[in-house]
């Protein structure tokens, strides 16, 4: 049963960029290998990458978008209300999921007519109805949801071991059994999907996928990949970091949104800074910290005495308070020459690849994490929700290329005001100084990050990930031949 609906015009500009961006990159990566790729999405999302794929198509890649409107009005939502944070209330999330499930019909209509015929569906695990479509059309469904082997393995071990059955308190530390190294977490750090029983079907659906493509590379996650194969079988292909498919034309690629700052202005500013002296602070595309929390972050960056770029999600009415504070405090003139504020969307890949950037204060979204790794940049970790606490453990404990800011629990969507200020300016200053200071530990961290960056670039440029893309395509070709044969025989 659907909760009551409220008809309010959609306001927000935040979307599931963390899913959309790597999915589009993944499409381009496959098209670069000669595969015909159709990206099935809504018109609103398609607009976010249309110029990039139109340019690809003009240069001969067989890639296009096929769009179908999300039937929001049929579930009582306003037209265009296409992402979680556009919902007037959290209760309406079920309605949105319902509308997403209704996309099965237009996808199947497309599949009936598609020429060349569809031979594989790569889809986010959140669309669990794909299982049904893939069996109807006798094509493999391959899951791709943009997380790491480490996260997938954590989730799988937490579920299969039933460890949560014995955890009483949300703040009680427990060890995840069966991980290659020790991993202690609390329930309040886990993604919703693990603690909300009615969302477990998403994880169960993933178990039915023919295989999994992962935005990661073997050299980064070897041990975890081996363990994951024990759970998911051999059909696990690490094909990333997929963002590197943009390497040769980074300044021209539309990623998610149009940048809110002139890219040349941003690059000129970075050119004026000392190499390795700038902290880039950006908490991803979906986080919604309170104004009070953002003020603490700003004061912490200012107090650290390092140069910084601070990305503030803009236009949201909630941020008007921050805007007022910034002008009352004359914050921007106080930090002139040493700090750059970007209100809205930052050209993240460009910034991270600039030699002046020496550290990334991140919410540990997997895309941001990998983008930092590609650039060889160590991180300050401030996980907020979803798999971000897993990613923090991976960055700090396994890879040893990060410093924790000290976040202890996930701030649930819609409950930001309840939590208020979680991280104080002193925490920010300490983490920035720990990361940026070139003492022995800091140097080791930076060196490890740089080595991983080189490995990432090698993996995509002819190494393991490049070969895995080819072997994935060959595998699909072979299964499809088998299906054809068995069909013609029967
Ligand atoms: N991103 C960007 N500019 C911004 C914020 C984010 O280009 O101002 C991109 C970033 O490069 C990454 C994606 O948006 O590719 C965010 O994905 P991630 O998994 O890091 O986090 P999410 O936003 O999904 O929480």
C-alpha cells in the first residue's frame, strides 16, 4: 500500500550521480571496444550526459541513450520527481520505488524492437525486476552498482553469518566474520539495506545475476576479489576505474552536472598554489549536512592554515543560512588567495588531477574514492551513509592512504537536523594537519597513494582491467551463441 501523496514541485538538484556517472563511463568503456551500447534511462538523467555521448557517437562509437519517462504521476508523485531527495517526505520513497519498478514495461518494449538485438543487460542491483526481464529475453543480467569488492564482500559476510542477530545495541562494536583482515563495525555504520529487513530482496536479487562487473581493479582489491569469487563464482570482472575512460578529454566531459565554476578560473587558481598544498573538500552529490555542520567544516578548513577548495551544494533553500553566514563573516575575503569556494557542482576529476592538490576531504563515496586513487591523492575520510563506512575502513585500514576525521555513525537521510554538528572544527583541523604534514607517516601515505594511482592507470591502459573488459565481452558473446544454438535446436 502506498502512503498518502503530497503534490509539491520538485526542488532539489541532487541525483543519484554516484550510480549514473560510473554507469555512463562503463557504457563508454564498452563502446570503445566496439560493442553497441544503449543507456536506458529517464529523460532528466539522459540530459546529464547527452553532450558527452553525442560527441562519442559523432566520433564513431556506437552509443546512444534510450529514454522512458518515470511514471511518477501513476504513483501519486509530481512529474519530474525522479530522485530520493526530490521527495517531499521520506515516506514517499516506496512510491518512488514503485515507479522505478514500472520501468520494466518500457525496457521490454525496447528490447522487443532493438536492433541489433539485446545480448546482455547491465543493470544496477536496485532494479531487481531485471531478473524477470533477463529470463524472458534469455539474455544474461550482469549487476553493476558502482561499489567495490570490499563492500560487496562485507555485505555478503554480514548477511551469511547472521552476525547482526547477536548485536543488541546500534553502537555496539562487532567483528564481520570471514573477512581477510579484521573488520570491526557498529550497526549504526551500516547501509540501510542491511538493517532494513524489507530491503533485503535487493541483495537477494543480486545473487541471481549472471555475473558482476565491478568498478575497481584487481591490483587494488586482490585478496577481497578472491574471497568474493568464492561467494559469487568466477564471473566477477573488475573493469575500473571506469572514470579513466575520460582521461584524454577530461575538460570536455560532462559528468553529472555542468560545473558551477569556470574550469579555467579553477585551474588558474590552482596554478597559483604550491604543489601538493591544497585540500579539496567535497562531500559528494547526495549528502545534506546542516548549516551548523557546514560552518564547522568551513572554520576547520580556515583554521588549518592550508589552502583549500570547498564545494558547497548550492541553490537548496536550506543553504541560504550558510550563504548569510558566509557574507556576514566576510568568510571569502578572510580566506582570499588561500581558499576557493565552489557553490554547486565542481569539476572533480580536473581538480583532483591538478598537481597543487595534496589531499581530498571526502565522504568516501566509491567513485570519489577511486577518483582520488587514480590521481594518487591521499584522503581525509568523513563517511556519512550507505557503504561509506566500509570504504573508510578500506582506505584507512587496508590501503593506509587516509586519515579519519572521526565520524562514528551514519547520518540518516532526512534526520540531519536531529544529529546536528557531528564533526567539530578542531576535528577538521587535526585531520587536515595530520594528512598534509610531511612527517614519516604522512610521506608513506602519500607514496602509497601515488603507487596505487600508477597501478590504476596501468590497469585500464592495457593491464588487468583492460583485459577484463575484453574477457567480459567474449564471455557474453559465447553465452549468447549457446543460447542461439539451444533455441534453434528446440
Ligand atoms: N562529483 C562531481 N562534482 C561534485 C560532486 C560530485 O563531479 O561537485 C562527482 C564525483 O566526481 C563522483 C560522483 O559525482 O564521480 C559522486 O559519486 P560518489 O560515489 O563519490 O558519491 P555519491 O555522490 O554517490 O554519494
